C-alpha cells in the first residue's frame, strides 16, 4: 500500500475552539482520550515513520482530534522522534490562538519546535474578517473577547523561519463566492501568508457518530453553484502548477500559492491511500472515517499503566 500524506495525531479531544461543524468531531476517535492525551509508543511510531518513508513521503503533518497546542510537550516529543527520519517538511495544524497569546505555548516552545524541524504552521480560518473568525472559533469561550492579530502571529513565526499556510474552510455566509475569495486572497497577502489552502465544509458518510455536528455541517455546505463559481474563478485566473494524487490542485494566483482542496477525500486507486495516520499511543490507520481501517493497533494489554498527559496549564509558560 502506498500513501500520499503522513498525519500524526497529537493531544486529545480537548479543544479551545468551538467549530459547530468540527470535522474531527465527526470522525472516529480511535484511541484518542477525551481530556488527557495518551503518550506515544516509540516502537509503533517508528513503524509508522518507516512506512511513510517507504512511500517516498517528504512531509509529516501534526494534527489533532482537538487542539494540539494544548499539549506542547507532546509536540516536542513528536518532533524529536521525527527528526532522525529527515522529513523535508514538517507541518502542524492549529487554530493559532495559543501561538498568538503564548498562554499554553511559550515562545521557547516555538523556538524549540523550529530547531527540531517544524517548517510550516497551518492555521484554520473561515474568513478574512477578524470578527467572523472570532465568532466561529472563540465566541463560546468567555476567556476571549476578540480575535488575535494574524499579521503579528505570522511575523512571529517568520522570525523563527517557520512558513504559514492559511487553511480557509469555505462555508455558507463567509467565503462562498468568487467576490469573497478575492477579498480573502487580498487579506492573505496583507498578513504575509506564505501559502493558502481553500476547501469547502464537508461531512462524513455516518451521521450517527455525531448528529449535531453533522447537521451543522449540512447547514454550512456550499451549493453546487457556489462551488462552481469559486472553482471557475481560480481556474480562470490562476496558473495551475501542481495536481496532487487525490485531486487537489495547486495554483499561482496573482503570485500567491493557492491549493484548492477537499477534506475527507479518498484515493481513487484501491491499492493507494491518501493518508497514513498515527494515533497515540500506537494505532496506525489509513482512513479518518472507518474504524476498521487499521494496519496496526497496540494491544490494550501493552498500554496498561500508561500515565496520561494533562493539558498544560496557562501559568506554565511563564506569560500571563
């Protein structure tokens, strides 16, 4: 079996974001814990890294079923374990809040991650408007009164030699037309994003796993006409520079790197798989949606006595 991406799940289902249609909440949790994070079994993680290299992959992506930056020490461990394998690019997906605020994550953490090989931070957004991003991600949390300064965060990461990709999930009422996409791309240039990925809200096949989130996704889906408008604009005005194996296309759009993608997609080749996924403490899977899509599962008997990792406290960063 050949893989196209190597995904490493960090942390737990704990999250400070409040996406009503959270994709992670609609896909199987596998062995991921609700609150505390499970440690990584180094032997199984090594197996996953070897499988990724055998597929010729040059990129490893740290992601989460929740917000990974709530567990910065585990991210440090993952990057340390990855380093001997020499992946050219190492990415991390996040909503960005804790990198901006330096509450759960310190600047020293970020510097350490850069030194260990983190090359890209992929920040999820839904709009170029701060108030819309705040409403979508943080309005549910009384600890936050507004959205963070995206330009300042990107500048901070650039000083650490880390590139930033804005991952815009296009939903009804926000980036749902070519006119809105033009405004978004202008903002991306203003805040000096290095790359942009756009993808429409999607949903898994199984509604029963989380009906409330599934229904929220249904309410936010773009229409066929809206998708055609967006895709038509990109194809007319962008220069195609790469097509990825699962169908995503990369364009040069007025000098900005733009990928038009879909989430939860599957490879059309039965002997090929879009992703190789590592779940702590030691599950290797190849499909986000199907519980049975596993290649190796660390037996429960082998995990007995494992000490779970708590969310880092804000005070531990030394910044209030």
